C-alpha cells in the first residue's frame, strides 16, 4: 500500500512538473514570436484637417518656348528620373548630347519655372474653399515630374478644417491647350489636370498615386482620412528613432529622397534641385553624365530600400493616407456653356 501510494504521488508530481515545464516553454516560444494584436477604432469627429492637394497640367511646357527645342522634354525626363523610372531610347542620345555640349550654362530649372505651366487668374478660373474665395497666391509652387505644380493648403498656411461633406475645395481650371504642349513621341498624349492628395507636411508623390481629370470633365472627389499607427520592431517594422534632416515628419518617400540625395552628392559632387538638401546645384552635363547613371545604380544595387525595419527607409510609425473615390460627369450644361463663354470671352466649342 505504501509503495503504491508513493508511486501514485510520484506520477502526479512528475506529471505536474511536465505540465509546468511545457507551459513555461510554450510561453517563452510565444513571447519570442512577437505576437501582435490589431485594434481598429472608428472615431467620429466633428471636424478634421483638410489635406493638401497638388495640381499639375498634363501638358508641361508653353508651346512657343519648345516649338524649336524638342530636346527640352528629354532633359526634363532625365531630371525627373530621380522621382520616377524613365528609360531613354538610344535614338535620342546623340541629339541630347549635342545640345548639352553646346548649352552648358542652360538651366532647366529656370526654363521650366519660366516656361512651364503657370497659375494665375487666366488658368485658375474659379476657386473657393468652404464657401470662401481662394486665389492663385494661396497655392505654393513645387517641382515634380510634371514640371511646375501648385499645392493648396501647403504647410505654411494655417490648418484648414472641414466638418461637412461637399464643403471642401472647388476649382475650375483652364488648361489652355493651345498654349501648352508635351511630346507625344515620349508617350505624353493626354490633356487635363493631374492631382494628388497628401498630408500638408509631406511632399506630393505622383508615382502611382496621381489622379487625373481630363479636359471637358467635372470630377468630384470624396476623401477619407486613414491614420495608421505601426508598432516598432520587433512587433512591427517601424523605428521611432529615425529622423529626417529636411522633412518635419518621417515618411518613406521623404526618406527615399534624402537617401538618393546623399548618394548623388557623394558620387557627383552636386545636388539635383529637385531633391532636398544643401549643396552645389548639378548642371545639365552632370545630370546626364553622372546623376542619371547614379539613379540607375541606386535602383539596381538596392542602395535605398523601403519596408522592413532593417531597410534604409523602414515603415513610418504613424502614417496618414487619404483614400479617394472619384466620379466624373461631362462639364457644363447649355446654360453653363453660355455663361462661361461670355465670362471668359471664348467660343462654346472652347469651353466644351
């Protein structure tokens, strides 16, 4: 009886010990798997900050300025290759090289600013925000792959809030197709306005995010604000200690631009004006001979990467996106056509 009792207690103790060891091991394994819990909280707020909206004309240059200078389109594509992927065909190389050798003091920055799309009372026909008029001077100029672009509600303006749907920003553009053009041979065949919605503290990013409004169309855009908070590593992929030198808040796009700027400045000894930073501005010959190959090298070798915590530019710890829904209708009924025809002193065909 005594032996049987001892054996029973031994089995019980051994079983309990095995369960304890198993539980401890499983808890350690679970802890080091870095589990996460996703919480989705829907908050109904009385008003939210209105985002920034950047607009560009799909036809980038004034016709009279480029009628005898087709190479301008190639030059701008090389400059903006920093922001988007662009491959130049060999048939254009000699023409471009001849121009660069003969015009080493030519400034594509000043040429574009002077002869690109402009925003004034002739191109911005109507503008109101929350029922109040707005003007061309309320927009800030910015260079993108589309040349001259203009941002409403940029970071220098006081925060603008909206509390009701349908009470946002209303704009009417005259893209002046007869005065602006682009190069169909390079794939630019559209006419209208392209725009992107972004945080006022971030630079506009058109690559894959731009929306289009063709001429003769009325676009209505419904905007939602989506704020994501990402856990730091090892639970998530963000690194809260990363700061950018030339941007107030961290974003992967801003980080990529600064990363490219550092590499290009080290390799070429100059800084493209389209990138953030302080340094000697790259001339056209350096753009073609050094900056353009450097951008290609950065892409091929993966020197500026995005995503995981150990990449050059990991995911931000907090990110605000603006998912959009766009609907279109033909612009102007008969009365509206007559009204704008009289107001702008243009033919009904032009208004359409």
